[in-house]
């Protein structure tokens, strides 16, 4: 049996604007992860994919509702094709995950990454991080419609990335490590729907939205520089600026505002939504001294789960 893992992620700066060509910054979150195992099954069983948390048992090639393609099916088929394997084999692929679903933490991309890595290891294919990222991007298209590619990049490379759509992810320096607190609003958010809404707003008010996206891009660029020189206070301030722009873009929500406000009152350095918005997670940049206060404040403001992570 072969096992492989993939981590979660959060977007620090630049969500939505990244879809329109602006830079964004994302970091891996290793406190949550997906495990995928691959083992040979009895002869004639074919390929079965079991995802316990999703309550899915899928046989490769079986159609799903409306004759759509299942993302797990697509991931396995694309990987087989990439490593030159025929589909007529007997395998059991099992996936389990601690990454919350539909909360902007990259659950879909992480499931696909763990499967690709496990298949690559099982068959000795030696796929690189870049190969894995490319394969997972194809699954992301099925999940999200028009993904920028930031999720598959940060998860496949498992390091902080500065990302511009259509270009390879750039590794960047973290001058001084810093702490993030990630608080779940408890509300699911459909990336596909929110991204589609933003596209509608952009079509209706193109000039205003182009300016908003460019402003978000400038914030991401400035944030990269402040993180590289270890200026955590400035990175926090820029998170607040990014949040104000996300409010204007129209992807915040009452739950998000409540958590952002609670983190600020408790003395964070900056806070914002992360991912598509309208639910999902809020992230707060904190000093080691403020971490426990911010965590407690987020919990009493209604966060259903709070995770702490270190960006290094
Ligand atoms: O909801 P998530 O974490 O998958 O993030 C979506 C990020 C967007 O910028 C809104 C979309 C994208 O494809 O980059």
C-alpha cells in the first residue's frame, strides 16, 4: 500500500483580483491535511475510489448525476494518462481529510493533490511538484469553472507563493516568520458562485472593478515586499486594506465582518476574509503575545473552529 498527503492553504492577499491577472499571495496550512492511499485490489474489481468524509464510493468510469464527470474520476484518469497507465487495472484508492470543505482552505485541490501524489509514488512515476500542480489544475477547472491556479500551486509546491495567473508560482522570502489565526465563520461558500457573481459585477461596472482589482494587486505587491523584509506590522495593515477592498468588491458578509471586528478589538495586526468570501474563513495576523486573546475573541464572536499556523 502507498500513502501520500497534501496540506490545506489560505490566501493571504489578492483573492478574486488574481482571476483578472493581478498578483496574489498564498501559504500552505500544514495543520490540516488529506491522506490518500493506493493499494492493489482483487482481480476484476476495477478502480474504486473511496472518500470517507465525502461519503463517496465511486467506480472509475461510472457516470454520476446528469452524466457529469466526478472530480475524483477525472483526477485519476488524468493521472493515469500522464504516467502512461491503462485504466483496466484493479486498485483501491482511499481518501480521508481534515480540511474543512467549502471554507476557502483548498480542500478540493488538496484531495486531488494527495491522489496524484499517491498514484505517482505507487507506480514509481516520479511526478514533480510542477507536474502535480498541472494535473490538479485540470480538476480545479471542474470544481470552479475559471480557477486562477493559485490553489493547486500553493498546495502542490507546499510553500508560500507569489502567484500571477498564467505564470509559474514564484517562491518568495519570508524575512521573519509570523503567526496566523484562521477562524471558520461556519458558513459554506461556493467559490464557483461567488466568482461568477464577481464577474457579473465586473461586466456591469468594468472601470470601477478594474480599479478595485488593480488596487488589490498593488496591496499584494507591497505585502510581498513587507513580508520579505520581516515587517509583519505593515503586512497586517495591508491585510486590513485588502479586506476593505474585498468589502467593496462585494464578497464580504455579516459573519466575516463580525470575526474581523473581534480580531481587531483583541489586538491583531490585521484581518481579512480568505478565499472566495461570503462565508469560509477569516484570517488574522497576530503577534505571539496577542495570539491567545485573538483566538478567544474569535471563538466568542462565533467562530466554529480556530486553527493557528506559522508562516515560515
Ligand atoms: O475559495 P478558494 O479558497 O478556492 O479561493 C478562491 C480564490 C479566488 O481568487 C476567489 C478564485 C481563484 O480561482 O483564484
